[in-house]
C-alpha cells in the first residue's frame, strides 16, 4: 500500500467504541497522512458522551446528524454523502472507513473503483462483505498496547486480548500464496507474500494471531523454510520463504 498519501478518516460514531482512539490514529498514520478527520453521530445522544473529550485531543471534527426516524441510521447516509464529496474534491488519495457496519460495503467498493486506497477499521464482529470490499481491514481489538494487555490480564475480563488460533485454513492460505509467487526453486520474497495475502484476504494480519510481524508467524507455523539474503541496496537482509 502506498505510504505518505493524504487520507480522509471517516468514523461512524454510532457504531465504534471510543476506546483506543489514540491507537487507531497511530495505526492510520502508518498508511498515510490523515488530512481530513471526521466523526458522525447524534451528539445530543448520551451514548456519544465518551467521544467528546477525545475529539480535541485527536483533532477530529464532529459532524452532527440527527436521527430523524427511529430504526433508521442517518449517520450512514451523512458519512456516505461526505465521502463522495471528498472523493470529487480530489484532495485525498485514500480513505479510512472506521465502522463495523456492512452498510458501508458499497461505499468502499465505489471508492476503490475510483482508484482510492480504502482501509477499514472495525470490530471482529464486522460482516465479511465490508471487510473484503476494503484493500486492508484492521480489527480494533489488535490495536491494544502491550501494557494494556497486562492490565486486562490482571482483571477478570481478558476477552479483549484474545488472539485467533492458527488453523489449517490459515496455513493453507500462506502455503498457496508462497506457491503462487515462488521461483523455479520454490522460493518467494516474503514482502511479496505479505502483499498478496493482503489482496486475497484484506483482514489478514499477523497481529490477529499474536505476532507483531509476518516473519515470526511463518516461523511459528513450522511448515516453511526461511532464508535471509544480502540486500545490495540496504543493510537490511531480504527474507525469502519456501514450502517444505
């Protein structure tokens, strides 16, 4: 994914908890410069109270959207309309849609059709259609700091720090991706493997399984060979992987 691009960050305040907004913004900064930051919701509603002190701290502009009809999500419509206005303004090169709502699936698809990079951030309950409509999808649950994990472990509630299990399906996905990119000797550059995994499965993230990077995840599985090679253009070595 292109780095240092201008991003529009649009947050569904009705659908996303305020917890760890700092970590979310730090994660977004890895993919580009968030030049537009807006959050949508009915700010007269008590359930958005926790968001209010965080908006100034993170320079996020609140957009008021009244719930005109019971059972209808006016926030979705306002966010979608704004996204299209921003798209046509040509001020950004990508969008970060922060929501766990599948109603934004069509929006993500439309933005990608226009050549925009689309990053999704939401909870693990996010429906698959929205996830696969994004270039990359990040679970809020994995953005917790290590010290916060330790604090949670000391308490009764540890559900938020749980990680996904490495299933045969995950191993098969990685093996197939290596095979897709391998040379005549079966070796594939790990950077290319990571990029293709992202395209195949936008929510693929080594952090989902408790590993900060792809390399230790590959090592932990134990079914792949790893080789480090000299990089003539850098002091950092190139990592190649191969199916055993």
